[in-house]
C-alpha cells in the first residue's frame, strides 16, 4: 500500500514549501524508502512552458521532456531521482483531460462537475504517480496558499483521499509563517492558528505543522500552537531560517520529523544514512575560496529565472572548495556603449544561458565577443551556444549579417534556423524539442576531456538549431563541432580549440547537476575559471 504525504502552505507564499517537501523526501529516501514527488499548480496553463520567466521563474525540464515548475528542480537535486510527466499537475492539465473525456462520451448522460469529476481526476494523478514510479511514498506539494480560490478542488481531492485511505496511509504537512514583531520582540503564532482554521474549514486537519521562523519558538509557543491547532508538540517542526539550505533536512532529522511520519504510517524506522548529505553541508559551510562568474541574461532581476544554472555553478564550486558568486549582468544594458572591462572586471568566467526572443540578444553577442577575444572561459547554454555561433560567423568568418530566424525571420544568413520538424508546428505549448536526446562526442576535444565518454544523454528545450549549410565555413575558421546527434544530424556541442575554455551546448546541462555530483560541463568551466 502506497503512503501519501500532502504538503500545503499557509499565511504567505515563498515559505519554502518545496524545500520542506524535498527535505522530508530526502530523509525518507535515506531511510531506504522509494520516494516519488509531485507538484500541483493551480493555474490554468497546461504547463509553465508558455509563461514568462518573470511570472514563474525557470521552466524545469524532466528527462521525459515535460516542462515543469522550478520546484521539481529542488526535488531532483535533493532526492536525486528522475521525475517525469506525473510530477507536475496543473488545473489546466486536469481540466483538459476531463473535457477530452467528456467529448469522447466517457460521462455520457451525466452532468460533469467539479466534484466528483475534477476531484477524481486529481486523485487519479496522485495514484498514477504512485503506479508509474513504483514508489512506496508519494509526496505531493500543493502550490499557492491555503485560502486561494484556485486550489480549492485540489484540497477537496486530498480531503477525500484521507477519508478513503485513513490516517495510516495519508499525512498532511502544513507549512506556515511565525513572524517576529520587532516592536514587542515577540514571535507570533496567530497567523498559524488562522491558517490552520482555514484549512480545517476545508475539512483538513494537518498532522504536522512546519513553522518558518527566524529563531526557535520555545516551549511555550510550541504548546500554544499545539493547543490551538490540535497537533502534538512533537509534530511541530521548526524550519528556522538558515544560510545553507542543505542544513534543512538535518534540522528536520534532529527534530525527528521522519520518525513522526513513519510512526503514523506504521512503517519501520529503518536505519538512516545521511553521511553523504552531512558531508555536503559541511563542505558548503566551509568553502575556502571564492570565484566570480558572470551570468548574462535578460531576466537577471529575477534570479529564480536561472535557478538551475546558478545551482549548477555552485555545485561545481563545492567540488573545488570554492564559493561561486554570480555577477548578474543584464544583457540589454550591454547594448549601450558599455565599458566591458569594468563590467567583467572581477568575473573569471562568462556564461550565457538559455533564452527566447530578440530582446537583449545583441548585448549577449557582445559579451560573447568579449569572452572570445579576451580568452575568458565561456560556457554557452542553448541560446548561449546559438549566439556564440552567430558571433563567430559575424566576427571571424566575416558573415556580418549572420543571425537566427528567431530574431529575424527573413535574414539572409540564417546561421541558426528553425528545425525542419518545427516548420509545420502551429501550437506554442509543448512543441519544442524537449527532453532527453543522445549526443556523440568527438575524441580529442574539450567536450571529451570533460565528459570522458563518447556517448551522452542530455535534456533539451529548443526550437532552433545550427544550420548545417554553414558548418563547413565555421569549421574552416576553427570552430569544432564536438557533439553531434547522429540520428538527426544536429550539432549539439561547439567549441574553439584555440581558446582556453570556450564551449557551447544546445542542451541544458544544468538540469542534471546535483549538489553532491556536479555536471561535467559546469565542472570544467568552473575549474578553468578558478585556475584562470
Ligand atoms: N530560443 C532558442 C530556441 O528555441 C533557444 C532556446 C533555449 O535557450 N532554451 O532554439
């Protein structure tokens, strides 16, 4: 029998529900249980793929090509399990599926309603996550804050599940804020009480409350929360603000959160192995060196838009006992007459990540030119690779009007062009080249030295590709195509051998980086940036 954990949030958004869910998952996995995670997002978009990163932060891509919420990135980085299509469910996905069934005649003769049709579909998505993953524990995080109109159907579905499966098989974790009032120098529990009341109004009594507070609650406040919210004192887990997020699972472990869960589920308290994780916490707490790396993008005001890239840089830093600090550079600002030397003065490496549309493109190209001409280590990801090719075509091959049909549909020299299979596609949602594709690596290349493998598999999210018609001239001038998807004859990795470290990839390596196992491309880029 699969056990189900539901994680809700109250009082305010941004409490770290995703990290709470991931930390609990890590503890249960470290006790030998197979855990699977999923996120419910109450918006109407079928997936976040069509949303602006300013709205939603990064779109995280799973191996099976699903475009998902950035919380899935936290999940994968914490539990080191590949998630999939079942891991991100939106209101849009649920309604599309119910409406499709209605049109097919599945409910012939009936009136299709939120209860039971929508709630049944939601429950099916939870069960599906359990059956497709074979996990013994499924953790479902519900996006948004209790009280939101949008999430009502989700909470109702969870309430029904508790009713059907009982307390032994379902468990509610509610995360809340306990604010500190500076005037009276007090932590306040009232918002937590109200949030739990709101949840109870929907028929759900939480089993565990996770409080987010700047410092310890103390016995009195804990007892008060316990009394008002009908939750045992030992089921109140404190998520005290920390600088090192990897400390959170350890803090939960010290408060026996995993024991509380396993006890309610009547599951064995198997021996825990947190050795690797504790070592990570220790490494991150004691980084000896520092390196600055510039990240040039158009969404830099919202760091969440590049969260996996930033994390992957930091992971590589851990390997070299180095704190990677990011110089967030707004690409649009580089379009004005700028002093590049000043902007990149302390940056030992330059990274241009993925992106869409024409805003800020010329600024990114100028940053790449600066990296190439000054032998600054460069890593270009997806759009960052495409622009590196355009820059090279313009400034080294002399094709001064080189561009991509993404920015200039009628350009005369489309160095980057729409993939053949993309030309007939009309819909925008879910139609990019997504997820895992393999790539053959050329021996004697930087890519090979980095991966030490001839065949790799990486995650993709793009519509455009390097135009094969220009391969010869680019190669003649010194660009090397060190990674090729042989099946479709697509260039996956480019590099410049006469440069210290200049590499670009069409895929997104950041999605596969883990804090305890950094990605090879980030590894070599950060290492070279440190070594100068
Ligand atoms: N916009 C480019 C494309 O669609 C690059 C995509 C990306 O960087 N993820 O091909």
